[in-house]
């Protein structure tokens, strides 16, 4: 058994020696280097692309919208985003044309001799401006999606409540800042187009490329190159990039590579949706919340892309982990003139959970209750009904997480003592501690997995080795190690016999995208089903009962032992045996997309987080000192990998809450380089204590649930609540930089 | 064209490159030593860390032409030939200090430089020594543990 064992990363050696080839390390004969000609304004009409008459463009491949042989559309959910601007510009930097040359130097030289002429129009930009317009003239905005969730009777709840509490919350853009920038290479071989690159979802890229080139999907082969971090940033965007390299490749007939530099990557690729949440709660004297009315706005950027599903997940996590009898949520994904915001670890949940987990501390603060007590009074339990009417039946562990957290962090004592600490002039720093309790719904929302119909396969080779054939990508989280652990444990064979190569669409079935904390839980289940099927094929082959023990097949009552390799040789008859299975969607998971009623997620993972901070009273710098977390994830297949996700996600979330600022200035991201967009360094991180709890999920492989996004959900509100504890001020926006604290202190007349 | 004779990873090599090329380009494009990565191109992320004449440097900020004949350059490709390098690499795998692996070569170079100068650094020293190398996957803890393991502290 390899489950629950700290198996080393199977591809670790290549990664520590620099041997692993990322896409920027690929070279091909006659390869051209591609660059993008971009729109100079955030909104306007494209009037012309002017090529300098004095520059020799004869060696430069040029592609504009009129060169597109297929459709000028990047298909994601709706077909509203063009591959290249034809007439209308919707964001600054939108691709207008593509060029490619023999060297990057030549390509840059050519780029300097191309001018884009436009007739500028007035854009709408920034969450504050969107909210202002929403309040004054909501009909003037463009809505990509507007779902509502209704439960009980909110007005009745407000009537019965002892108190009404209201607050507004804002969150900003967040850049993924994967260390490896976006990159893609497309070449042609035997009449087919091969796109290889840094990506999460090969089966998103394949149809996107085919549509733009005007060829059959089967004639496009997408291969994942080793991917240097993604976090959602390589879910939707690579479809556009691959379409670009493919167009240049189609026109030039040569391999074309495009590697974004960091400034281009931050400026023009997706970010986390900025958000606005207005909460109004009806609360009983003792702290029970009996009604919640919420308005949610997400800044979706210029095109629909993934915003409807990001917003859905946001809305479905808006009540956080609380059992509230009367709920009304109206959610809005609104168009603006910035690059389309997209997938990012947590996918809408970190925004709405920041709002609700801050709001519950606001309620506690105003009603003079403890953050712990108010949570205890409202937590969901097995049997509770969520806002969509979903009844929670298994693996509900938030109560356990919270109690364990209080214990390991010594929260109650610290909270009371920091509340009473002297605010006198002599002390330079004030301490604070804050908590948050969160969940994350694992796998696609609602009927998503039913529509996906994911298929995965295993291939038993005559030499007894097994290949796992899935479209799911390893971008650091460890798919290539965890899946062999699952298969070797299901079959009781040595893990050395099993491998899980990076996906290539000509070899692997479509097991769906590597997103939504779904890979281990959903695709792991499919692969487990393949292993069951292999066992029954062995039984058919040997015409007797079969089980496998320590690499030996044990056949029939007289327990005949055959080494697995021998058995493989016998059943395969020198031809690889391919076993494919489809995800068996739970029949009791019913979802109504129109009314947002039913089972939103088959199961949830849970987390309780405490952050202890020091705030400098003079500079307002916030230093996180301790980060305590308790996460319940069903089963940790590989505990050190689980810990890697939880700790890494926590620090990314720490950056989100405290330092990662991305402001718009004249339509541009002001922080568009690593000198200005700041992420946590080794010196910025607190001491971390992380505990994993396991309440197995009946349908997960060995009980496992999704965990990759969960750690992004609770750290930011816990920081905000710690600042409330330290300074007694409610700061309802992130990131909480010193400038933000200064602004709030001034607004309250405290300085 | 510039001509130089450098000692690269313990091997004397004659090389030619353009006068405006960065050391990073010379390593990756001329010498095909692609283990050194480009993450930002402006000296912030540390993925292009190399050791030049015993000092930790960033290859993206280093103009190649100013390095004279006889310059000693150690890249990730040379680290694994040393026993300290091997020990660090094993420790990185053991503590799961490697996720996506893109920061890893630079991180290992910075760790190698640290442990070449401090036998058993404490946590504070480790944090300081790695502060020029960004990692977005791990949250750094496992990297600290890897260095402690390699130094025999753990």
C-alpha cells in the first residue's frame, strides 16, 4: 500500500538537476519567434495597422484577423472573444496582429515599425467605478451572468431579528505569478498541427486551435510541456496563445514559439476577479444569524471567458460554513475594459469567503461576542441544509477543524489579551489574532461533471508495466506521483511498474481539465474503476476468482500464485491491454442551474485558520507571526504533497490579503513587473503549523477529497480579523497594505 | 563577436557571443545550458542564479562581455557533480521542496552558495540567504527543511 505514504516525487531528479525541459528550453530547426501587436487603448475602433514603409518586412510572417481561415473566435463558454481584433477593441493590449521572425531580436525590431491606429472610446474600468455605476444606473452595464440563490424568507428573517448588521467588502486583482511565464510552440508534421506548451487543460486548447485554423479537432494534437506553476492562470489563457502560435505556424509553414516576458504576462493575461460584496444580516441577540441578503459583483473584464462559472462558485460559497435559514443572494459578473479575468485557485470562493468571514467577525465585534462563539452557534453540521437546499450527508468536519484550531493556536487566551493590550505610545507594535472557517466544494459546480463525462484509462503492457492515460496535468502538485500511488495500491503491485506520463491528446482520453480540485477525487475515481475492471478481466481470463497480493495474482480456491508480470504477459498476448472508464456521476446529485437549487458539489473540504500578527503603530506594516491551520481533506494520498498544497496555497493567500496589489492607472496595470508586483519571499512568511484531518468521502479514491484550492480561502479574512483584534478597526478591503490602514485610521480620526 | 575562454562547471571552454548578450542568453542559447531559467529578466525572481568566481549572481543582470577570460562559472548543470550539490538535490526531493520545479535550479544554486559558506546555518540565516529567490508553489517551509536536512541539522 502506498496510500498515506510520503512517496518522493517520481520526476524529482529531472527537476532538481535542471534537466527537465520547459517550453522555453525547446528548440526546433527553422523555428520562428512570435510576438503580439497589441491595442494601444482600452476601448475603441481599430482604424488600421500601419507597417513602416522604410522597414523590410520580407522576412517577417504577419498575421491579422483577415488571415484567419477558420473562425475568429476563442471558444471558452460563450463565443464572444476574438482571436485577433477585427474592428472593436475591448481592452488595452488586446491582440491586433501577430508577427514572427527567425530571431527574437528581429521580431522585436519589426514590432517597433508597426503602428496601430484607433479611434478611442470611453472605457469602464475598476471595481469601484463598476459599483458606482451599478448603484446609479445598473441598466447601463453589460452583465455576463446574474444568478440568484433563494432560501426561506429573508424579509421575515429581518423582521424577527434582534439586530440588523450591514457591511460592504472589496477585493482586488491578484496575479498568479507562476514562476514560468506563459509559453507555447506549434509545429506541423504529417498534415497535423502539434501545440506543445505550458498549460493545464489540453482538451481546452485542442478545439480552440482547430476552430481558428478551420481544421478538424483530430488534426490538432496538444501536448503538455512540463509546466512551471499555473494556479488557474494556465486554464483558459493557453487556448488564446496556442491559437496565435498556430496561426503563425499555418501561415509560415514553420514551427513558431511564443514565450511571454514577465511584463507582457502580468499586463495582458488573466487575473483573479476583483469583487464587491454587500452583506445585510438579521442576527438574534445570542449571535444566531437568521437571515442574510447579499449582492455580489465580480469584475469580469472584456469578455465572458470563465466568469459565469467563477461567479457561480463565488455565490455558492457566499454563506461560508454557516447554517442560515433565510438567504437571498444576487450575483453579477459585469463586463469592463480590462483583460478578461479568469480562473485562479479558489475560483471565486476566496472573494466571497473574504467577505463572509470578515462579516461574521464584524457582527461579533458590533454585538460584543467572541469570534469563536458566534461561529460555534452558526456552523453547518451533517444534516444541515445549504442555501441551495443541499442536505449535507457525509464528511462534514468544520466543527472538528475549528475546535482543533482553537486548541493549537491558543486562540481564546490570545484574543482576549490582545484586545486589552495597552495602546500607549511606548509600544511600537500591537498584536492581534484572527480566525476564519471555510470550505471548498470539490469538483465542477452543479451538473458540470455530468456534462463533462470524463474518461480515463490505464494501459497494461505485456511486460507488466502500467501506464495511466489521463488528460490531467502535473504543474507541481504531483499528479505524476499520486496517480501511480493510487493504481499501485488498488492493484497491490510495486509502484515502479506504474507511470503517469504528461498528457498528449493523441494518446490520452479526455479526463477533463486540471482545475476545481477535481483531479485526485474525480479522475482518481475513474482510474480506480479502471483497476477494478482489470481485476475482473483477469478473472475472465483465468476463469476463476482473482486477487492481487504483493505483486502476485492469487487465483481460485487453491490459491495458485502467479507473478503479476507473468499474468500481464498472459492476458495481453503481446498487445497492450487498454481499459477506459467514464466517471460515474452520482445519481443522487441533482442540480437545477436556473434556480440554483440542489446539490452544488458532491462533497466539501473544510478548513479553520488562525493568523497571529504584529502591526507597527507608526508604519502600519503588518507582520504575520504565526499561521495555524487545520484542514480536513478526506484522505491524504501523499501527506507531504498535501502539505505542499496547503502551505503553498496559504502563502499565496497571505500575499492576496496583505501585499499583492494590482492597480489600474490609465487603463494599465501599474504593478506589471516583479519590481512592483510583490509576492511573499522567504523572509515574509510566518511560522506555520498545519494539521491535516481525515474524514473519508465514500466516493473518493481511498476517501480522498479535493484540496488544492482550499488553502486560498481563509487566510486573507483571518488576517483582516487579526487587524480588527489589534486595532479595533474594520478594514473591509484587501490587500491590507500600510497605505490602506493609514487611510482607515485617518477616516476614523484616529490619527 | 566576443571571444572568451571561461571555466564553466569545471571545464575550460572557448565561446563566442554577441557583445550585447546577457550571461543568461549565452548560457541558454550558446552553451545550451537550459537549466538556468528566466523568470523575470530584471533581477527580482532568482530563477537565473549562478555562481561567478565564488559569488552568487543573477545571469539576467550580467552582461557576458564584461566577464574576462578565466572567469569561473557554476550553473545547476555543474552542481550535481559535487557531493554538496548532490546532497542538496536529494534533500530537496526528500522534503518535497520541489513542486513545479521552475524556481528549483536557482533555489539550489542559492542553497549551494549558502552551504558552501555556512556549514550549519540557522533558520534566520536560511531565510535571509533565500530572500532573492521567489517560489510560488511551496510556501518556502519545505525548502528551509531541505537545507537543514542537507546541512545535517535535521
